[in-house]
């Protein structure tokens, strides 16, 4: 099962933050990201795909060098 989250930079902020979670369809997440940018002034909105069938520890260890 996949879940989607929308990240972006809210108006007046400089850091990216998690804006929406638990979106069940990728197309819906994209539409929501576009709406946030168009209507609410969010910049650099992006959609993250989260695969609930994959062990989360694999995601965090994938980018770490050996021995860390």
C-alpha cells in the first residue's frame, strides 16, 4: 500500500515543512500540491511517495555510509 505526503515552503517561511499526509492517490496529492501553490502561496511543493509495504529502516540506512 502506498501513501502520499505533500511538502513545501509556506508563505513567510524559509524552510520546507510537511503540509499534508495520508493522501491515498498520487494524482490527488499532485492536485493538492498545485492548489497549495496556486491558492495559498506555498512554494517548491513536492509529493513524497511512502511505500507502507517496505520496512522504514531500509529507507534511513540507504543513505548512510558503512560503519555509521
